[in-house]
C-alpha cells in the first residue's frame, strides 16, 4: 500500500476518533443527535413535497415549521 499524504492521514484519523466518540455516547445523547439531524433535514424534505415528522423528546419545544 502506498504512503498516504500526511493531510489525508490526519483527516482519516480525525474521522475515526469522531466515530469512536459518537459510538461511546449514551443512548439518550444518540437519540438527541438523530432528532437534531431530523430538524436540519425537515425543511429540505418539505420543500421537495415530502411529509416529515420530527420526533419529539420529553420536555422539548415543538420544532419550528410543524
């Protein structure tokens, strides 16, 4: 295998470290991350005519646009 460009190696190492940090999160934090992604994607999907339902978490306000 040829040697990686040092910048590419650094990026791949950072990606792996982030993946491990996310995998180590407790389950409730993982769910919050998924809900945040849903909130971010909802306006785009709605603009495309899709029906979108963002999960609601206990104690959270209703997401904008619903």
